[in-house]
């Protein structure tokens, strides 16, 4: 609404019309009366300039307030004070240098699932300023709805290999938690989230060992006895230790390190010394810890065969167990907190179980059926794939293990695994699942290219070179999944 104080265009117009009536009734000198009428008409014409300026500035104010309210609504803020801080700063930034209006007040408040923004500004009139000291006041109001208006099923497929240890894993936990907070800021009734930590294998949980879709041998133990031996030593070798710069690999990712070697070794005779060891009996127990491999190709890259079986392995340790789709925020956050880093990279295992989690048939049955129309997307299904490096293992076709090193160089590209990665991505997208991919501090150009192609489109791919980039990527993904809109 536009208000003017102590001056009225309509009053001036009325005065002009009254003068015109007097002119018509009395006749007389046309020039004199025209001069008298010209003043209010001129004031009216120029006054319309001020009204037009005020209208333009009000539209600027409304646009800026809409953007600021959406910015506040996208945040994880839960109090009016936090909303005011974010919204107020955004509104000032939006108006800076782009308007002739002066912001006089603003307010951003949480009302149920909405964020309501209001703003007031003043515009200095150009013409009316000649006879009044009052400014024109303009107001704007907007409401941004934060709640989900359609259900969402999201699976986070997260790289927890050895190269993620330390700061990287801490950053991932923070980024994933922020996504959860933003996506469930207005409640989780219409949001289901699952977590698939992956490395060389995926952990489906010990509780699933007897499920029809997994084949696990029975646990067992073996006992062996090593006979004691006697050894006589008659020489002693003394060496110096030399250190030098070298390159080592963690999960196929090179890094600079310091290596050591023995030099200037001297071997001298000593008085013979004989030592003997006693017999030793060792018991080894073989148990299932939840780690599974892959079925034979092409079942390992599809989800349309509910009879496929995943091989389970004894005495393997792998990532934390998967967390199937759930709307219990505390369960999902606990899964993120429990993430640990170990093992090598085999991206198809993570993608396959993310795919399984979003499919309604077995092995996992928590997801709703696919929207086969491809139009309504109810529920909206999405997957986030985050990795910090290239595939470093190949699948052993004979038993489904992911333990074959690329040849001739164990640190070279795992070409067949890359092919399976790309096939899985295409099959996932073919089911109308949105795929977001995040390359976290990745230096390998080949896997970057695969991740770009895997994403639904260019806006669904993020190249995060550091912690700030990772946090920003996950926040943008949350924004994309949140049905945030101006309701009025």
C-alpha cells in the first residue's frame, strides 16, 4: 500500500474541476481562467510521477522481500531471532544500490510451517517535496511455505573408505546432518531418509543373514597347533636407517609420505645363542559381520530381479550397517554419527544398495512403488552419491568378492568397475530417480567425468574441493529437495 502525508493529488484535481465549472458558468477572460486551471493540472501531472516512482519502488521492495524470506526459510533456523538475522541481512543486501527507497523496518517470523516476512520503506517525492516535508511510505509482505507438500524418499550413498579418515569424515558427517536438518525442518512425516555407507563392500547387517536374498555359510571355527622350534643365531647385523620422500597410496589415492630403508649394514659373528618356542594351539572363528558382495552381471547393475541373491562373506569387516528408509530423524542422525572410515573403493556396491533401498521389491521393502507415469513423482525419489576418489577394486566374477586389483598396476583405473558404475547410474535414472553426485576433493579426472554423467543433469553435480564446498553442496541438495515456495 502507498500512503502520502499532508498532500493529496485528488484534492488538487477537485480544486481544478471546481475552477473549470466557475469558468463555464461565468464566462469571461479565457486566458485568465486557463492560467488559474493550469496550476492544479500541472501539479496533478507531476504528482503522478511520484506515484509511479512509488509503485516501482514497491515492486523492488516486494521482490527483495520475497528473496530474503525464501533465504530465511531455507535455513535451519528455529527461532524468530535467527530468522530476523538471516532475513534482515539478505533484505539489505538485495536492496543495496538497486533502489531509491530507504528501508525503515523489517520482520521475519515463523508461523507454523511458514516464514512470514514484512518490510516498510520510504520514498522521497520529487514534485510533492515542493510543498510537503512528508515521504511516501511503501509496505510489502510475503509468506514462504517450508513444509513438504509431497513425500520424498532420499538415500545417501556415502563413501567411507580409508581415504576419508580424519577431517574428511568429520566434514561429511556435518554436511549430511545439515541436509537432514533442512529437509525435516518442518517435520519428517512426508520424508524418508536412508543411509548406505560403502567401501569395498556394503554391510547389510547381521540380522539379515537368514534373509532369502543373501547366501551366507554357517559360522565355524578351526583349531591348529604349531610345533615349537629352536633357532640358533650366530651373527648380528647392524644397520643405519635412512629416510626419503616417497609416494604412498590410500585407497588408490596417491599422497606424499616419508619412507625409510636400511643402509650401511654390517654383519658380525657373535657367540651362538639358541632360543626355542613352545607348541602353540590357535583357534580361529569365522563369523558373518554383515558384509556382502555382488551377484553376477547383469544382476549386479539392475533392480528388476527380485530373485537375485547376494553372497555374504565370513571374517570380513566393512563399513557401518545400512540404515533403510525411515522417517525417524534420530535414527538417521545416529547412523551418520556412527560412520567410520576403512577399506578400498568399489562404488557399484554403494549404488546397488542405494538402488535397492529406493525399490519396493526385495531385498528391501520400505520404499513406495515407483511412479511409472514419470509425471507426479509421488513419492519423489532421490539419491545422493558422495565419493572422494576413483574405484580401486574389481569384482571377482567367480565368487562376487570385490578383491581383484587392477593389473599390471594395482593403482591404475579399475575399468570394468567404472563401466558397472555408469550402467548402474543409467538404470537408476531410468526409474525416474533423481541422482545428485558429489566429488569431494577428487583429483582423478576419469571418475569426475563418470560422476558428472551419473548425475541427473549439470545442476545435480557438485565438485567440492574442500569442507566448505562439501557443506555448500549438501545444503543446495536440501534446497532442491525441499518444496519451498511463496504461498502469498
